[in-house]
C-alpha cells in the first residue's frame, strides 16, 4: 500500500505487502515502543510526541491488521492497554535489523542509542538470521532475493 493506504498496483512482492502494513514511521515507532513494553496510550503519546488523532489512527490500524490487541487494564476496567499479539511479537527481527543497521551506518558520537541484548543475561547479541540447511550462518553478501 502507498501512503494513502492504497495497494501498490502491479507489485507482487512480500516487501511491498509488509510496507502496506508497517511502512510509515509512526507505525514502526509504535511497534518499537510496544516491543519494549509500552502499553498505555498516554505513554505512547508522550514517548513519540505524536498527536492524539494520529496515534489513535495508527493504533486502530495495528489492531485491525492483528499486530496489537486492546484489552482493559487490570486495575481499571474503563481504561485500555495495547499489547502485542503473536503476529506483533514476530516483528522483533525486523526492528532488530533496523537497530543494527542504524547503529552501524548512522552512529552517534556519544555511542550506541540502542543495543540488542539477551533479555536473560543482558549480554550483547548480534542479529544473524540467515542460515543454511545445516544451521550455519550465511554471510549477507552471499544472500539474494529471488
């Protein structure tokens, strides 16, 4: 889909399909915050600095496409929280790849802004997701799209 939500005409490509769902900056940043545990509308709005109407639209979109669920807060049935679905949790490798790419190609003088770490140990990890049939890592230069 393009910026107005229209399907990319004549494009038969999984990247185009994914961009139709997650291709605008607010959607990716909402997903980034959801992955790190943000669940409340007010917290999303504060962290992103986005208008209420834009945030409302993007959250509704993410619910409609099955990446987020809206559930009543445990302590207050009137307010809602937004939680990642299984489909939403599966976006982590995409976000991790963007973090790794951004830190490699657009580093800041003060050092890394984000790191991939093992949640259990806190140790840094690197994203190596291309593996051959024997589970050996395949270098990025040896991978192509067909």
